[in-house]
């Protein structure tokens, strides 16, 4: 799927993959681009080649981090790209967000119910891709990426364009009391973010990420929420709660053309 918020900007390619169109099988069927969920490596590589050919991306320019539900962010600059593949792979381990201003480099994150967030600074031509599950959301990784774009590239936060992609909705994301306590301790507006239904708590990750972005000056009108629940639409998008953690992942990618 494409993002309407980026369509006015012809220099941007951005999308979230859907399940169809690849070669993987079973719970990874079929367009899984993630290489650390025990899918067959040759199928993942073929899927990445299919994706790159479809969107005019050089295969070596497609970069994903090895996510670990933290809030570490890696800048993809000329210095990073000059490193060997081995060093790049090592630098991408434990990373849940990428930022770049290098054209033709497609950065992305892999999710299956967690929130993918794509950011674009149209003034300075800087992009970011962020993975925000509940841990990353609690650690305010979206805020961290935004502030890093400001510090490193001069991004005017109020001009930032942000998409919150397909991920689990509040209606399907039941959580325990400990998450409520953790978010409350971190000064999130828990009365707004948590819903109580049938004696169960439900967490709104979309609003939690939108709230933290607005707190540092991102304009509400510039934050696009896809509104697509991966759990409810697991026929189109991978859902770990539906399929288990050893299943495919949706890739959300962004590139400066």
C-alpha cells in the first residue's frame, strides 16, 4: 500500500508491503522481506529482489535493521555506506530506526502488529523509518528519531510529514496492567490511550505515537494514520498475534529518489 501523505512529494517513494506477490510459503506466505524470522533465506532474498525490481531500487540499496524492540537509531550516511557488508550488518544489529539523506537508499523496518512510522523532512530532504512496538513506543523512539533529524540535519519539526502505518488497532490490542503502569510512569496520557472493555485493557499504539510526536511540535495535520489493523486484516498484512512470532513481516520502506 502507498501513503497519500507522501503523494504530493514526487521525490519520495514510500510504501508498506502486503502479503501477496512473493515466493515464501506457510506462515511466511508470500512476500516476506524479513531475514531473521526463520523463513528460508533464499526465499527472503528472492522476495527482496522482486520488491526492488518492482519499485526500481538497486538491491544493495535496500537496508533493514536487525530490530530488537529498543530505541536505538542508525544514521545511514556516506561513512556508513563505505563500510564493508560485514561491518554494516554489525552496525545494524539492535537498531529499530534508520535515518538518511542519501538519495536512492531505501530504508525500512519490518513489523507484524507493531507500528511502522515513516518520516519525511521536505525542506532538507531527510527521511526516517522507525519500528515502534509497545516497548519502542514507551521509549519514545518516534520522538528520538525526530529530534535526531533536527539535530543532525536541521529538520524543522513543525514541517515534518509522518505516516503511522498498518499495525494492530486498539480494538484488538489487549494488554496487561503492567503496561498501563509503565506508560503512566512515563507520563503518557493513559486515560486517553487505554480503553477498558469487559474488564480487559486495550492500548492505542497509534494515538500513543501521535501524541508523543505532537508533544515535540509535529503538526497534527502532518501526521497520517493509515487506520489499517493488521490483526483484523491478517489476510493482507502479517500479524504476529494471528500467525505467531515465527511468521512473515510487513516491510515499510521510504526512499529519496
